C-alpha cells in the first residue's frame, strides 16, 4: 500500500518514464538515416542513466 506522499512520487516517476519514451521517439524521428556514432553513444548513455535512476526509485515501492 502506497502512502499519499509515495503515490505522488510514484506518479512523478511514471511521468518521467513517459517523458523519456517521448524524447526517444522524437530523437528517432528527427535523426538522419546515418547519425554519427558519437551522437548515438551519448544519447544511449543518457537514456540508460535516466532509466537506471528511475528503476532504482521504483524499486523502493
């Protein structure tokens, strides 16, 4: 059972996940057919970092 303050934080985390998903879709849509590998690596590492942080927070629930 989630407390009120936990529910708010949980909803915030879900919103962050949706935002990451939308950013990734936008990134895919706007990229050229052959983006440079450095840009891909930077975007991938940022995505992994964000998802990892959110996973850690969600594990608290």
